[in-house]
C-alpha cells in the first residue's frame, strides 16, 4: 500500500487499514455493481476508496479529518469521488438517494453511537458493511441471555438481519489497535418485518432497562408485574433475558398506556 506521512489522530480514533488482502476481501463481500450508490464513512488515507473506485463509477465519502478530506479531493476528480468533510454522527443520511449502500472502517471510539444514528435511516439503506471492534460486532449479533447481549443488540436486531463475516487482525492496521476487529453485514428487514411502534418509546425503554440490566424487570421497567405477566413475560427475569420481540411488545404496551 502507499506510504503516508499523516500522523493518526487519537481524537478521531484513527487506525488505517493497509492490508491489501483484507481490502480485497471486504470489497468481495460488498460485491458492488458499477452503478451502485456507495457511501464510505471514514475513508482515512483512501486505501479502501481506491479499491472501490476500481469497481464502481463514483463514490461518496464522509471524512471528519480536514487534512485527509483535502488529500482525497486532490487525488480524485469530483465526478469520481464526492467528499463531505463532516462528522458522520451529525450527517443527514436522508439527503442521500434511497437504496444507498453504506460501508467503512468505523472509528472505534464512536462506533456504537454511530450505529444508533444509522439505524434511524433503515428505510433508505440497501445494506451496510462495516469493520468494527470485534467485541462490538459480537454485541450486535448476540442472542438474549448471553453476556454480549444488550441495548445495541436489541436496537439493531429489530431493524436489521446481521451477519459477522470475518475477523481482521490488528497487524492489518497502521497503527495496530489494541483490539481485534471484525467485518459485519447489516441487511434491513423488509417493511412488513419491522415492528410498528413508537421508536422513541422503544429507545427509552431499552435505555432504562439496560442501565439496570442486573435488576429484575419489575424494578427495571415502568410496568407493573401484572402488566408484564399479561404480555406473557416473567417479571422475575432480568433485562438481558428478554428477546427483541419482548421489548417490542413492552414498548407497544407503554405507548398504549400513555395515551
């Protein structure tokens, strides 16, 4: 890969992927068509960007680092690469065409809030392929009553079908992170598969439940034991024991109770 004088910035959580085999494997998993609308979050030094531009007509990139954004703009013509120098956590993905394909090596220091942010655009996305800290990927795909299961698991599994694709060693990055990484695929559930409910109530329910994940449900949720039993849920269980579908039913019950 190309050498670079850019010093990785800790405040942006920068670890640049440089292993050509891993890059090719990621692009192979995405399998882009030439006319796909691809948006790369955090292109960094452009290693994945260059491999993608060998396969597609044009690409959109969102890069928070001004120096790196300027380098990419200088290297590629605007009809091939559109660079938004912006924070992906505040970017309005609704401004992009429907059916967009999101991808990237997400900064590990903001990956969880970024995933919550992107989940809000599920109706506009065709798929997502991200490299993340392996622990985060394991939380995303975890089943209930397992140690990795939590708020992120439930929030994403009610919107996406997810698959961990492969692990990536620390040696594939510059500088090497202190953790292992993994690549994950997120496919939006069909509209009829996504629950109808107040998503704000759902989000607040998850936040409250998993902030007290070791407590019994009757103490962790604003529902009486009788209400939980009416939903077929044992009030003596803990938040980590409930499936995503259980949380959907709880949020729907709370919404009805507030009307």
